């Protein structure tokens, strides 16, 4: 399952669909708190997550430099990673705040409220390898940077849904490509 949470608000205004599950699903939270399933084999979502992992050095370089400033400018600055209970098929993807990286492991504090996970809680300190990273986001001069999975979901929204989604945030998302 895919959880998409940014700070205290939810992302991606996509309708929920109740369809029989053939394969495990990921879920994405909406700006209204509803969930939407994303197939684990969704090529677009998987490409967005792969791009986030590939571009993670860009995130880390920017955030590391920003944190050295007397007055950091990039906020929020979060990553998203997959978490799974051992007894379940699907995974939830949760936003992580207070991000640190030691060259091997990413760590931080869970900023998303898990829906079904029993092994991870809001506010819990976690660490994970880069392979479990599914997205990252920071805000520079009022515009979101990264947010690869969010952008993928925004592309699937109608113009009305996208405007409603975007209005929930104190920053803007880049134009869709």
C-alpha cells in the first residue's frame, strides 16, 4: 500500500475504487483523507519511485547545504519510504521528517499516520536503506522540488481535482510535464 502524506495534510485527490484484488496494492492518501489503491505493478508509479531514488543525491546535497545556513530556507524537507508488516502482502509508503543520511541508511521520524501498519507508528524514529525510498520533497522559494509520486498522481487528476489538491498546500507544485 502506498501512503502519501506531506506534513499534516494528505496528498493526491484520486477517487477510491473498490475492485477485487488480484495482486497486493499500494494506497495513496487524498487531500480529503480517502485512500486510493495503486497496483504494485503500476509502471508510472514505479518509474516515479525509481526517479526519486536516482535523484536522492540532489535532495541530500540541497538539504545538507541548506541546514548549514543561519536561516534554512527549504521547508518542509521530507522523504517517503515503504514499510511493511511481516504478516501482510502490501506495503505502506510513509513520509519521514527530520531526515538524516549517513551514506548507507536514511533515518528520520515518521510524519504519516499509518493506516494498517502495526510495526510503525506516527512519531517513531526509523531508518531504512535507499532501496526503500519512494519519494522526497523539499520546498524552495515556494515551489515543491521532487515529489515524483505526487506529480504522477497529479497527472491522473482532472483539472478540478488538481486545483483542489494544490489549494491544500502553502506552496505550489511545478507545472506538469
